C-alpha cells in the first residue's frame, strides 16, 4: 500500500542494538526529541513511510533488507532503507555536509573547506533518497524532507513525481546571501528548494535570509513582507525580525515560506522532572554541591557551540571575583558531535586544556571549579541536573534553535533557577526573559553569568514563569499543527500575525 505521508530523514526511526548476537530494532527510549516527534505524524494518516540510510558493505548486498515494516507505539509504518557504503557516508555526510555546508550555515566562513567535496557523490545519494521517496508515495501524497544534507531531494523528486506535495524543514540556521553564496553549488541547491511547496525554518530571520538568497540568484516574485507575531519580536535579540515574506514564486511555482519553531514535549518533561525519583536525585546532587551554586552547561563538542569561549568566561570571572572561590561549580557537558571527524578534535583538545588550567589554578583539595563530562547523559539523569542547577548556561556562537534551553525551563515547575542564553540561538527569539548574552563580547558573557548567579528568587520566578508560558504555547504540538497547515496549503504559521 502506498503512503500518504513520507518522511525523508538521514536517521532511522528506531535504535538498533545487539542482543544475543543479533541486531534488534527498539523504539527510541525517550519520546522527547525530533525522531519521536516526526513519527507522531504517522498517527494522522492512513499509511506512513520513512526513508533513511543504513551502512552497507556494498550497495548491491544481496541480503540487505531495503524495506522493513515497523509497528510501535506510533502505529504501523514502512522504513525504506538506502544501503550506503562507508565511503559514500564519509563523502556525502562527513565531508560535503559537515565540512562544506555546516560552517557556511553557521556563518563560520573560515572553517569552510571546498577542496575535498565530491559533488557527484552528494548528487548520487540525494537522488537515491528521492527515488525511494517517490516509490513509497501515493498519488498526491506529502513528502516531508529534513535538513541540509538532503538539499537536492526536492528538485529530483519534483522531476520524478510532479504530483507530490513536497515540504522541506531546515533544522539549522539559514545564512544571508553574502554567506550562502560562498557555496559553488548555490544555484543548484536553491533551485531544488524552490521546487518545494513549503520550505520551513525555526524563526523569521532564517526565513527572511532564505528569501534574500533566492532573490540574489533568481528572478522571483516575492509576497508582501508581513508583521511577525509579537511573541517573536524581542528588542535586544540579535536574531529578531519584524517582517517576513510568507511566499515566493519561481517560474510560476509558488513556495510557502514557513517560520515555526520546533518545541519540546512540555508535559512529558515536566512529568519526568516532578517524579519522586528525579526529585530525590536532584536533592542528592544538591547535597554533593553543598551551599555553593551549581552552573550547568550542556552542548556538543562543536566550534559553533562556543564551549571554549564559555570556559574562558568562567576563568575570567574566577580571576576577577575571588569571593566566588569555593562557592560555584560548573558542570560542563560537552559531547562529541561526531567521532569520525578530525575537525572537532582541536575543539575537544582546547576544552580539555582550558578545564585543566582552571582547575589547576583555582582548585583546592575540597573544591574542583569545573567538572567536564564528554559522554552523553541519559535524559532521565539530565532532567535531575536541570532540576538541581542554579544556573543553566547556554551560549552557542550560532544555533538553529537549542532545545536544551527549553528543556531546562520545562523542568522548573518550582520557578527557580536562571537561564543564561546566547542571543544567537534561535530559542532566544522566543525566550527573551532569559538573561541574554552576546558570546562575542567578553563583558556581555561575564556580566550575564554574574547577573544570573546574583538573581533574587522573585526575579527568578518572574523570568521563569514567562519562559514556561512561552514554551508551553509553542510546544512540539503547536509546531506539529503549523506543519500540518503547511502541508494542506493553509497560511498562518505561528510566527506571523
């Protein structure tokens, strides 16, 4: 049976684990996160399918299961799996996507590396995704493509199946034309995106940048720039935009431009945070810390996350404020973004070196200023850390959204704790009641953390209440509704009036 909704994403929608020498497919442990959120859409259609890649020794491996049928708590759906070799994955994902696209998307032009890119392989892999989606889709079905490593899929899909409704959601930032147009393949990429019926972004700024890039490359018609909803206009946030065009037309084809932020499952996270098990673990953590303040930082080991810059700020604060010695502890969680990429090794080395220097200079027998964790923390444990922290310190140099900030606020039904948030994270456009920091300014970074550490309980309550109202209003269910409106051609995304 053909599918009414086909989701195209590079990851498989389940976890593969080895048990008794056999690979077993298991449902994602937590319903929080993008994969479970996407699977929830299958409950809205009669038949759904998912297209992903899976590592294979050869594309022609005879025993490879290309299509598997899954039944889990989200229902029944098909998974069409593309057999990619290690060489293909390295070329398409680790080199082209991460070494060429990723730095440009986050405006790190100095990190961009064009030379090793094998563009024919990127095209080949994207064509394979498009073919698989076309084979799964029913007449007039919705095909929903996710993220920049599949940029060429919409254009190929439109050629194969012109009857389909094609939607694309961008999970990273989208840069302005002077940055995006560094890419030699800019016209081919944008031509593919303009074959969509809907192109979605987290916030109006990214949508406006997309329109600007399209205008720079093609003769397009642009819809009127309409006011952004007041909830998404913050006076002192770098990523705020006041007006954005909601559609563009290229060669007679109209593309809806959707700005709608991915949220979190507030009820699920709050339920975890308020469980007796979590509260007991949080009390245990607090007793280990003593009377001092606990600062929590959670992110990936990636140059866009600003981990080393954050640690340098903490070092300056300890140098300038000796009265804080022994009274603050920083738990810095920095998980490797991708162990197969050497580009992140220098980032990890700098973080480890800085942590060692801070602890060596300021630490005592009974006080270690910084604890560095380089492994992923299970979500159940992370919720306890959120609940125990006095300050959650999230200051990426660039970030499409940042769900850690929203998870922290979702955990704090006690209305305690302060959030320090980079104004260059997409989440800052919603969470303007956080203590905002400019990670490119030493003074701003240091001042923001000190402000959070010294914040009164009354101010904590006021700011936290406002942030919690916002993340509940724009939770993952609201995002889902916006996407469904886009699929059906209905205007009215949540970030516009």
